[in-house]
């Protein structure tokens, strides 16, 4: 038997559901406004918050109440300004701890492999090397011999350059100090050559291994960024140079960048402004 309270309430009306959804969206807009409001590092006044959101002060006060109760929003006792509360840090930490980047990236990698018809890799960085953490095989007959868990030097791989282009000078120096022997006739073996290539990588948004690591294999890669703007992983397309031709590099580069940006968005990352 239903309780008398539930019976008295009756069925929820569609209008009530719409009102609740609208209130939730507006409450979330308060959180996003406080997160984006770089102009007020010490909090935002009620007047500025209402003006910035296009709401009345009474509406903001009504919506911010539950946010304060849950500590998603705090109010400075002296100035009365609103700012993000500590519960956001807990939620962010839990999200990052439970993030499975391979699972998150998997549908994007498969879609990219289908679009380009070449092998796609997901890679992490363990200087001076990169490590393959996932792979989608090419549908074509000639395939890559790479394997998940395998390692390659960072200085002569597209994914390695994607990391190094956004790494600190200390990390780049560590990779250079580990040695840059020629692995093919096209390998860049001088630090100055590598530095110039990293600058080009930053400018165009993607890195190229132009048959520098393996004979007849050309690769294109782009970085995905975490919440701090640091490169957390890189996505690459690899295939025989006869298929991944110079004429295709720009188009493949665009597709890899789009995939890496989609992954950045999915993990809550921030793509930094080009330097």
C-alpha cells in the first residue's frame, strides 16, 4: 500500500518536472559562472552574479541556498561574496581517481581507425620513452608490429614529439641526454633539429614521424590534455609510407587533432593556448 503522504501528493505533473529541470540548469550555471569568473579571484558579489547570469537577485539567492548547504558554493562572511566551495575539490579528485583513459578513449580510437583505415595508438610518456597503452589495428592487409606495453624512443616518434612539444626544458634535456642515435636515414640526431621540429609541432598542432623510427613507416600524432593543461596521453595514426603519404599529412593531422581534442573534452581537460 502506498503511504498516505505519497497518495496525497498524487502524480508528478509535467510542468513540475520542467520547472525542476530549469532550476537545476540555472543552479549549475551558477557553478560554471563561479568557475569561469577569473575577474573575481576572491569571489563574486550577489549583484555581479545576478547581472552576469541574467537573473534577478532573488532567483540567485533561492538557487544558491542548496549549493551552499552542500558546500558546492561558499560565501565569504565578511564581504558576502560567493565562490566555489570545497566539495568541488572532492568531486574532482574522485573523478580523476576513477578515470579510465583507455576506456574513455576507445570509441574515439576505433572511429579514427575506421575513418583513416590505418593503425591507431594511444600512448603515455615515460621519459625518455613512450609506452603504447592501447592499439586499434588497421583494417588493411599490411599492419603495424607495435604492441600494447611496447616502448619506443620519444625523440624519433610522433607521439614522443607530441609530448615533448609541450614538456619542460628539463624533460626535453633528459630525452636528448639519453642519446639520439639514427634508427633510419631520416632520424633527427641533433638536438637543434629536434628543437626546431618541436616548434613546428606546436605551431601546427600535430607531430610527424617522417620515417624516422622505422623504415617505411610514417606516423602522425596529437596530444590530449588533462585538467591542468598538461599532456596526459597522445593519439597517433601509423602506416606504411606508401599509404600515409606526404600529400595526406595535413588531412590526417586534422583528424588526429580532432580526436585528441574530443578526448581532452571527455576527460575534463583544458587545451592550452599556443605559445
